[in-house]
C-alpha cells in the first residue's frame, strides 16, 4: 500500500471519527435526533468500504477521502460553521458538487469501459453536468422539505429569523447554490475529459476499474473480512 493511500485513508478515518464523536457528544447532551443524524452520516461515509468488501475491490483512496470529507464538512457546517464563516456554504457547495461530478463521470466512463454502452467523450461531459445539476436540485428540495419540517414541529421553540428558512434562507441563496453546482460540474467534466485523453491506460484502470467491476456485477464470493 502506497504512502499516499495510507495517508488518504487515515485522514478519511479522522473525518469519520469526528462524526461519531460529535454524535456521541450530542447524545450525551440529550439531543437524540442530532445523534441519529451524525450516526447516519457516519454510516454514509462507509459506503466505499462496504462496496470494497462486497465486490472485492479497492477504490482509489481519493474517492474515500472526498466522500468522508464532504459529509464531515457538511455536518460541521450544521454545527454553526455556515454562520461563523460567510463563504463556508459556497465553498462547501463547490467542493461537494465537484466530488459528485467526479463520481458521475466515473460511472458513465465505467459503463463505456465495460462495453455496456458506447458513447462519446462529449456525451460523458454532458451526462456529468446533468448528473450534478440533478443531485444539486434534489438537495435543494431536501433543504426545502427540512425547513418546513423544522417550522412545523419546532417553530414555536426555534426562532426562524430567515425569510424562507434556516437551510434555504432566500431565493438568492438557492440560485447561488445551483449556479455553483453548475460551475463545478462544467469544470470537472472538462478536466475529466482532458485527463482521460492524456492519462495512461494503467492510470485509468486504477481509477475506473472498481466502478466497472461493480457495473459488471462481479461480487466477491466471500467478503474480504471472512477470508483466511
């Protein structure tokens, strides 16, 4: 295992430790709902590990680190960073959208790599953009629903001082988030198309082969942890 992979995975586990320790702290203070949210987010960061066990593969360490970092930074924002740092929301949206765009490109490229479909590099770039914008729009809908849930159940306890809600405090905020999603998607799509055309085959296989293996439905006979 290379030193960069070791460092990347170790950092990913530090982010996971932040989530589980924060959840325990909330549970200790009596905030059970917050504990459940942090526990759920912790499990979410384990998806790459679960897939590695199921399909007997190794993702590039950047994927595991990016997902853990994205989720942890979002939950840190929920602690108050969105209020403490004015640009935190915009920077996190850009980073999260770039991560999701990279995953989207990896999926469509792997489908093409596995001969499940045959599409051009231009189509892959368009798919990456639409994939990211779709997830960004879905996230805005989730924020809208969450704001209404908060007002309905805790409106008399939590003072809502924003025009729309806590997570969606204005139309300007929503459109800014979607604009950042689109910008990150375009930049990542262009970068990925350029990188694929210039990268060596061995490098491409190291990054995209795990996705291709899942698409081919080649699950491991036994999880790695059960092997002698």
